[in-house]
């Protein structure tokens, strides 16, 4: 595979793993991170670190972003020190963040005025699958741009789906979050029901996991709830952030999604209880706190 200069912005739990894989594949990494210490291990291995996103992008073939919010992406791409000011014409920006589909389309249009192409490529799988390069990646891009970025994405994930034009990847990721977190709420309710009926939660998981109730989330979250392991795999605050954003998009579309609304309420209580940096399996603790004592 050809090798490229890749500017990478955002070296958190996911981004750091992605940088590691890109470097192992032979790509030249130009890094920008709010916390310089996050870049230090990669600099020791030959990556270069820059003071601004614009400087990191100046000589890059691709710019990859993996930050938290829509506003973060807008700032690093289009802000005062953003990528747009120094990236070369023909550069392709790939965004792995989970952000607004509508904002994604607006950013793509602004970048296009500078002959910079934009690809939304949110991921699913969390830090564990980022670490072993088995992420699922949902891509919004034109067909020819998708062909250009697929080899790079293949370094990071094993399931790479071209969903549609720019913004479609973020719509797919919102669907992913809806299914995933509503499922976690259902698992929490099942685990509470089993416990209150005096039945071994592990045995319930064993009994239902190979039936129609089986899911990856049950396999992951069921044991965590049963053994009260609330250490974060994915921090609950991120799911809360995503559900807030999705609810806004749902309202804009004139839709009513009752399960989404209910689970957002549960996530809000979770956040109020100070569990935002714990695992989303903490939805079980929210439920427990809402029960009347008999």
C-alpha cells in the first residue's frame, strides 16, 4: 500500500490507538493535541508534533480528526488556527468523531470552497476494538473519495461501509447509538428484574444469550452489571452527549422516538449522580435508585 503524510488531530483513548496503527503501516504522522504529553510517545517513534491544527495539516495528504463534539471539529478544521488555513488543495479530511450530520454537511461545503474534501467516518467498537484495529467504520463520501480513503481506513477497521454521501456516516452512527444504548437500558431492566426475583443474573445471561435476546451488548454489559463492574469501557458521558445531539436532530426532523427520549432521561440522571466517567452499565444503578422500597 502507498504511504502518506497524515495529520492527526485528537489523541485520546481512540485517537492514540489509531495513530499507532497508521505509524505501523508506514505512514508519516503529523500530530496536534491539546495536551502535548499525549503526543510524546509517538514523537519518540518518529512522528512530528505541531503547535496548531493548521501547521499539522500544511504538508499532509490526509487530515484525520477524532475529537469529542461538533464544536471541537469545527474549531480544529475551520477556527482561527484551523486546518483550512494551511491545508493544500486536494487534501482529504477524514473525521472519526461522532457529531451532527447537518453540521458535517455544512463543514464539507465550507472546506470544498478551498478544494479540500471532507469524509465523515465515525466508528463503533470503542477503545478495545480501536486497539486491535477491528473497528466498524461508517463512511459518508462521494464514491471516488471513498475509494481514495478506504485503504487508509482499512488500517483501522475490519468493517468499512460506504453508507452514502457526506453526512450519511453520521446518520448511521446515530442509528448505532440509538440501538446500542436503548439495548443497554433493556439489559439493565432485565438484570434488575432477575435480581429482585432472587434469580442468579449470570444464569439468566447464559439462558438468554443464545436466543433472540442475544446481542453483543448483552455479552458485554450483562456480566458487568451482574458483577457490578462499572469501570468505563466507554464513558457514559459520551453516550449522554450523543443522545443530546440525536434528540436535537430528531426534533428537527419532526419525529417522536419515545424509547430514545426515555433513555436520554435515564442518562441525564446518571450524569446528575456523578457517574459520567463510569461505564454506561451504570444505567443499572440509576434504575436501582428509582425503585420504591417495599
